[in-house]
C-alpha cells in the first residue's frame, strides 16, 4: 500500500522577486520576442545600407538633437530606476510611490521627445526603403517605450490604492528590469538611426 504524503504549503510566499516571480519570466519571454524583432529590423536596415551606394536614400540624415537628448535621458533614468528597485525590495511604499511618479514623468518626456524625433527624421515612411526601415525601427521602439510607460503609470496608480500590497513590490521590480531593457535596446538603435547615415 502506498503512503500519501501531504504537505502544508500555506506558509510559502505567494510572490517572489526576479526569477522566483512568474511575471519576471513573462517579461523575459517578451524581451526575447522584442529583441528578435529588433534584430530582424536592424538586419534589414544593414542589408539596405549595404546594397545601396547612396545612404540615406533621397534624404538628409536625421537631425541629431532629438535622439541625442533621448539617449542622455535614458542613461540618466537608470539612476532613479535602480533606486526604485532597492526601495521596492525593502517594501518602502512612500519611496516607491515617488520613484514611480518620477519614472512616469521621465517616460512621458521621452514620448514627447520621440514625437520630435519622428518630425526630424528628414524622411517620410513612404519616401524610400530608407524611410520605411527608419520609421519601422523607430515605431517598434516607440511601442516598446509606450508599453513600459503605460505599465509604470498603472503601477504608480495602484501603489496609491488598497492594491499596494507586498506582491505589487515584486511587480515594481519587474518593471525596473523591463525599463533597463528599454534603455539597452535604444542604445544600438540610436547609433544605427542617427550615426550610420553620417558614415
């Protein structure tokens, strides 16, 4: 006769941080998919660059100031982002709220700058293959950025409601992790979009 072992798991945590969190693995999968999308778009851009003797095709290179301003803000945003990570692990609600508001404002500022960047690409999406691939890449990253800003704003709102429970601090750390990916994804795109046309 087999003996059945029953364990009481009531004391196990219902959430975790990093790899111990289900949403963290979801974010990893999402980043893998987005990373592959960026890789394919970058490959298409470099292919078009290689087969066209004149690059950019029928347009001046993009104005540098919007992309450069974005890059500076992205790099500086790592500081408050990592501060949120630390205070979320300590479950310091007041500081998490402040940090999420700061990151929401940074994200909104970056979306406004992105609008200026689209206006200063010096090409339309339907002007040439160059225009199409530049708009595609910038559109992909804009979607990436807007998704994270939306998530940050929702988390900020939740942290001011009765839903600000210990589990939400884990969600905040997942959001921090994803933001770092948004920043890292932008850096090669900035070089590709703003500097390669000047080579």
